[in-house]
C-alpha cells in the first residue's frame, strides 16, 4: 500500500460515477440558480481539517449546497453571454483525459495527445482555407489565444520595421474589438490605432481613412479583425482587411473566438471567406463547437514564426528540442504563452471524430436559423422591437418603454422561475435585451415563455 492519498476508493468512485451518470442523463439540463441560491456564510466552516473528511459527505455537500448556486451553462435555456453546450461524447472523453494523467505539453511526453489535437487543428485550418502546414495548439481561452498571437505578430512586425523604435509599433483595431485585445496590447506595451467602424463593422475603408489621417501610419504593423463580436455577432470585413494586409505586408489576426464556428454554417460562407488571409486565428471550441471548458484553438498560417517567439529555453527543457524534426515533432508549449498544459483539445477531437462533421454543420446552422426565426417573431409582437438585424446567432431587441431597472428585475425573475438565463446588455448607451443562440435544443416554446414574461 502506498500513500493513502493515492489509493483508489471504489466506494467513492462509484459515488462520483453515479453523480456523473445522473448529470449526463439530465434531459433537459436544468438551469439552477447561480447567485440567486444563497450559500450560508458558515457553510464551509471546518471543511478543511487536519485529518480530512468523509468524501461522500463532501460530495453530498457539493451536490446539495454548491451545485445549485451555479447556472448550468449547457442548458438550452442559457441564452446569455456566449453559452457553452458540450456534446455528451466530449464530456465523457473529458473524464478520460482527467483520469488518464495526460500531459499535453510536449511531443516527448505526449505524442499520442499531440497527433490527435493536431488533426483537429489541421481540420479547422483547412476548413477556413489556410494553406497546408498551418497549425498551432489549444490554449485555455480566447484571451490567451489573442495575447499569444499578437505577441508573434509584434515580433514579426519588429523584424519588418527594424528602423522604427519597438515601443512605437501599433496594431489597428476596431473600437468594437473584444476587451481581451486591448488587454493584450497593454501587456505587450503597445498602443492601438483605435478605429471607429461603420455601424460597428470594421471595413477596409475605415482602415484606409484612419491611416490617411494618422501622422505615423508606418508604425502600424498589423490589423486585428473580429469574426463575430460577442455583443452583437458582427463580422468585420475579413476579405477586404485580409487582402489589404497581404498587399501591405501587415500581420492579420482574426479573433473568431465565438463566430469562427460559422465555418460550419452553409449560410454564412460569404461572411467568413476572408479567414483564409489570416496570419493567426482563434476559435473557441468551448463556445460554439460544443466542447467543454476550457478550450481555444490557436492557429498560425506559418507556425514556425510562433515557434521562434514562444519556445521557452531552460536546461531541463533542452531535451524537448534536441534533434527536433519540425515536420514531425510538435511541442504545443512552443506556440503560445504557456508551458504545462492539460490535453484540452482531446474532448473536441473525440467529439468531432465520433459525431461527424455533418452533425456539427446542422447544429451550428440550427442556432443561426433560430436567431433569424426569432427576429421575425419579434417584429410581430407589438411590445417588442428588433434593435438591429441578426448577425450569426445573436439577437438584440428591446422591450418598448422599459427602464434599465426593469430589464434587470426581469432577468432575475426569469432565473428565479427557471424559464431562462437571459441578461440585458448595453447597445449604443441603451439597456436592451439580448439572445445568444447556440444550443440546438433551444425551442420556440422556450422563447415564447420569455416573450410572455415581458408582456406586462
């Protein structure tokens, strides 16, 4: 017998597996209550102790006291923010990843992980039209993906503009870019050429006008575009911006954390065709590609550029790089701001392989169709009003005459009644309502309940 912490307890195993079986079998998945379900201040008192506690007791505590204070992001009634609806196969394989002690850091340790993750990355790269050889790694989320990609673009920009002081280099970004882009530039010590887009969509005309009016356009080394803004689902002029970057030797990064999944849609192909121009691109399978948190795909047109920037050097790491055949060996740690990492891409890979591409296509298209159908129904309801045309799977609408306080109370009441989780947002200074459709099992009946709750 070894150390007691590492002995398998079959009774606890059975209890955990039974909990997981019950959770996976829930149909539909309940919303639960988030912060509306209070946790007494004394609830956790004494749980951490010198001798430890009975595991089944603590599992029951989690089930009864904590779990209901978390809104289930995978419920088809979760329509706030950007939902997450992992397939059952991806959740099950996430358990395999957790139980297997898999390390996704390097080829030496994890060749079996890397080849599978790379198959998924190569599929995504090919799907958006990037050339053979494109690749990268899976990171924790869009924020780390954006930071890692923009770091590579910065260093490439420095090499292309050696006559300029490094601290003067900038990216051109939209005023509607995700907050993580501004945060990444702050971390990198870079400024942004902040551009006000036309109707919240960054176009090549916006960029040309901004550069023409700027006293130092030569300091702009790249453009950051968005494929599906979080608030409204808007897709920037990817074709125009990408072509301009190719013609002017600029780094073209596309943040497709949410909307990049539209690569599986038949109706949105014209909007996203310009993704093929990207030097770097992110899409989060844990958003609209039905994988568990936390999983973002970071893909480079030329991964060698990223390897040159992100490979970490240390005596104990030399063995990871000695005699590396770049055409075969692949260390995920070399392509982003991370070192040790879980095999977070495997649940997505497993789901994609087992469920098939066609199921992904129909699921993504169902969300888009649901958004457009809902927008048409809003126009038929006299107390509601569409704020702007649908983009991807986001619907912005208002309840005529409501104040911000009324929106907030309505949102809380929806959750209390377990009808839906819908949170208001701000649009051009006004508080409005917002749906983000993602789960293909969200129904018209669920939407009808929400509309009915806004009637009075």
